[in-house]
C-alpha cells in the first residue's frame, strides 16, 4: 500500500506550477533556468544529478521534489539499491547536522545567564 498517490500528486503539482507560470512567468522561467543549469555542464551524469536531487529533496522534506525526481530516476534506470545508498547519505547528513546544531544548543546554554 502506498502512503501517497505520487502520480496523481505529480500531475496536480504540474497543473499548479503551470498556473503560477501563467501568473508569474519570470518566476517559473528563472526556476527552470536554475533547474537545467547543471545538465548543461555535463560534469555529472543525469543519474548522479537525480540521486543528489532526491537526497536533497528528502533533506528538505519536499514532497513535490520527491514526486518529480523519483519519476525521472525511474526513467533513467536508477535502481532501488542506488536510491537507498543516496538516501543513506541524506540520512547521515541530517543526523550530522543535528549533531552539529546540538553543539550550538550547548553553546547557547553555556552562554545563558542563570535565573
């Protein structure tokens, strides 16, 4: 059982982005320029870019990004094993970020005046 109907969500998202594009064309054009920029350098292959995009999507908790980039990952032939490894990196980075920010909490605690 799926947690979410991702194909339907992706279609709804596409329709809403089109609506935003009709109301603010330059915003969507700017996004599309940023989105396509990496593909024009060809320093990374398309599969690697999609795996990075999915890891970032999970880190940012962006369901729309997950919907779009998983569909593209499937088209590119990314395996579940490759996806799992990329998501493992995302999990690790999120845990590392929590650890780093925990040191900030200790610093703030040590700096706080006792009441």
